[in-house]
C-alpha cells in the first residue's frame, strides 16, 4: 500500500464546507481519537489484547476465578485508561456539538472522554459501554469503581449487588455479550436522521457498529472518514483524510470561523 498523501488545503476546505452546509451531523468515533490521549488501541500490535487474552462474557459470569482476574486487570490499571484526559480532537468534537452542528456522538470507546470534554451525556451514544463505573448485570444499579476496588483490595473479591445480589461488572460490553439494544436503536435513529456522517479514528471493522456509515449514505447523507490509516469503506466516502486526528480537527473545526456562525 502506498504512502498516504498529506492533508491538502482542498481537503481542509471541503471538510469545512460539508460542516457549514450540514444542519444535523453525526460523529462516529473509534479508538483512534483516544490514542492521542495515551490510551492504547486494544486491537493493534502491541495493544492490550496482544499482551493478554480478552475475557469472554460467558466465562466472567460462570467462573469466580475469571471474575477475579477481570477485576485484577481493572484495578491494576492494565486497560490504560487511568489518568487519561481529553485531547484536542475530543475538544473539537465537543465544540461542534455545543454549537449545534452535531446532534449525537456515536462512540465505540469506553473511556468517557467525550463527556469529559464537554459533550452532554444525552448526546453521547456508547455502543460498547463505559469503563469508568460498574453496573449490576441483573438490575442495572450503578456502582463507583473506587468503592469496589476498596472491597477487592481488602477482601479479594468484588461483592454482589446490594439490591438484588446480582453480579457486578464494569459497564462495558465484553466479548460474547449482547450489544445494548437501547444504544443500538438510538444510534440507528441518529444515523437515519443525519445529513452528514463523520467517522473519526475507526478502522470500521467491528460490526454491527461499522454498518452505520453505509446506512447513513443509503439515507442520502454525506460521509467523511478521518483516520490515520485507510479503511475498507474509504471508497464509499465523499471525503477521506488520512492524518493525525487532533491536529486535523483543530485546524478544520476549532480554528474555523464556521464553528462560531
């Protein structure tokens, strides 16, 4: 595969024009937007999953030893999320949302950095859940991780739910776990209703989430893909930019006068 050409002034201008002429854009983000915050891409060589095997949901539920290992990884900060802060890409996305250019941010990430950068909770659709808190698998009660870590360090295990005795788990979607029905429906509705669909930092390999860009195109929306590496869907996009995400978004969005109109 040939070397990716650098971002050009024409690409810059075209991206800006698409945003200007959009009245209801949707942004779809993957791991690439958060790697600039120091969070490793789990799937890439050298990423977390190349160093330790991911835990299947069914095994977590069935085996106390595997649950213990899952919590050990979490509390030993092996997921790379500890102390991560939003980067310029996240802040650019938040600027678009808060200037009413973007209706929703659909994300495959579990790091909560979109919310931390200023995107309202009700405008973030988390397809793979959230790693910054835990939930009961039965009743859905939310728990702070700091309280569970205290129990784990003291007693060697995380307690069951105090409301229904169900199992507690980080609020992420694990391998083998069903995709969240509510979030998938919200994402589909946002996709169908948008006039511009912007993919940022996703390889677009993980389905069913990766199907949203084509669904948007089928409904008549323009499609922009911003990713460091080519994707299999580049051929369907109206604009493709292969470059560093934070700097591109800062130059095209944050510093563009169109954001403030």
